C-alpha cells in the first residue's frame, strides 16, 4: 500500500492542490459570492425573517460557486481515477443535480420560504458545498475495484 502511494506522488499532490482550491473557495466565500444567507444562517435564523435578496444575483452567485466547486471536484476525480467515462458521468450528474436543486431552492424561497427554512438551508448547502464529491469518490473507487 505504501509503495502504491509513493508511485503516485504527483497524482496525490495534484489532488491535494485541487482540494486546497475548494478550501480557498470556502475561505473567501464572503467576498467572492453574493449570498445573503451566509450570515443569515450563522445567526438565530429560525426566529428571523428571510433577508431581502436579489434573485438574479443570488442565482448567479450560486451558479458561479457551484461551477467552481464542480470544476475542482471533477479535476480531483480525474486525477485520482484517470477515467474519462467517470468524468462524463459525474459532469452529467452535477448538471442534473444543479438544475433540480436550483429549481427546488427558488421554489421554496418564493413560495414557502418562511415556513420551510430548514429545507432552504439544506438545499442551499448542497449547492454551495462540494458534498457530491464526498459521494462520488467512494462510488467511483468501488466501481474501479469491481472492474
């Protein structure tokens, strides 16, 4: 096992660099993206009204962040597995999940926002954090082991 790790130093270093990119996105989220929910969900949000938002700017901010996280996540998957088919499949899933989640987020926000703050919180969490990477890495690893 240790010998395998030593043989793949460059791949591990590159994957680590991309993971650091994900951390940088998180560290500078306040200045990079328009998201009035960043501070809102850090407070006692359950007793506060939903903040005033610009829907278009929120969509662009979420799209830009999701896109950046997706590119880095796909780069990590490629570096670790060197499988173009896995990248194509993951790209399709990332696109599909974005469409589903952004529609759900704005549906909740525009229709039931005040009564469904937890739904808003969790859907937004999937959009702004690279959680799908945590699901895809073990799945692709398992798939590769079965081949």
